[in-house]
C-alpha cells in the first residue's frame, strides 16, 4: 500500500528521498565498516595504554568512549573533560605528545573522514537521482511529445479527429499528420502569447521543460534565426530541452561544432585553391 502511495505525483519529493537513502546504503555500509575498524584499533591502543581508567577498562567500553569523543563529547563518567584527565594523570609524562596526537586524530576523523563520507554519499545520491531522472524522461518521451503536440493543437484551435487513435504511438502519428496538413508556423509574438496560457505551461512542466527563461526560449528554438518555427522545429526543440544538461548533450554539441569547423576548413581550402 505504501509503495502504491508513493507513485502519486504529490509524493514525488518523498519518493526521491526514500530512493536516495536506498541508493546510498552501500556507501553508508562501508562508512560504518571504516569507522568501526578505526575505533576498534584505537580502542585496543587505549585499552593497552590506559587500562587503569574506568572508561578504558574493557575493550567495548574503550571503543564506545572513543566513539563518544568523536561525536557526542569527550567526557568521563563523572562529567569531567576526559582528554584533560588523561593528559594530567595517565599521560602526564607525555602531555604535549598526547595533546598533539589527540588533536590530529580529532581533525582526521571529524573533519577528514566524516566530511569525506558525507561528500561521497551526497555525490552517490545526486548521481543516482540524475540517472533515474534521465531514465524517466526516456521512458515517458512519447507521452511528453504527445502532450506538447496536443497543447499546440489547442493553441492553434484545430479540430482534429483523434477518435481512431487507441495507443500513444497512433495518437502521436495522427497529430504529426494533422500538424503537417495545417502547416503550422509559429512566430515570436504567437509563441509569447502561448507562454501566457496555463495549459501550454502545464504541458511544458509535464515534460520537465524549464519555461522560466521565456524571453530567450524562442531564440533558443529558432536555430536559423528565421523568425518563425514550424511544428517539427518546435516539438523537436522542446523535446531536446527536457530535463537538465547531461554529459551526452555536451559531447554531442562538441562533436557538431567539430564537424562544422571541419566543413569551414574544407570550404576555406577550396576557395584558396580556386
């Protein structure tokens, strides 16, 4: 019942939190293993060197005391500062050395290991979220495309007969034929008017398209700066704007720029020879 509940759109954020925690469980497991080994080794050392102190009289108590020193506060059972007690009594002959070792260990664990674990955990959660988001976009690409085409059809005021389309593929094909038949041409002013309509904005939001840059959106889609967009240009451009920028987008752009540069060099060489 809980799993079915998380499928509702209202619980998207909760679902992402649960999936993020699940995806980071392996990182947390190895973090616990690393901390346990470190505390175990330090517990053996303190059990050997300070066994006369109640907090280090046994290995379990020594390990738990060290864990408290790294997390909750390093105090003795009577509430006094444990590091000062050790420095002035047990390690009185090596007070300076003990102080330096304690500071280095505290910085290593609290600032080094803890922050490193947190950084790796967050990176794993964010990477997993990005992968899941891209998979969802790919899975629902056809639905997003149909929703955008229906929004265009509504904005243009066409009366399309879509009763024969029973599947999403058939609906998309019928919309393509209708838009080609009507020869839709969208100007900057018309597109700006569409962005004022809630239905069209809902279609963009449904497809995970950022419509906050409304002024530049038409210029982004109008690749040839012709001042108007046909239906194919509009739908294809909006579909490419879904989601966030990925490594594939950057590599694709780099390869296209390299190809254009090669064409320009070929044209230049031909003109120079001719």
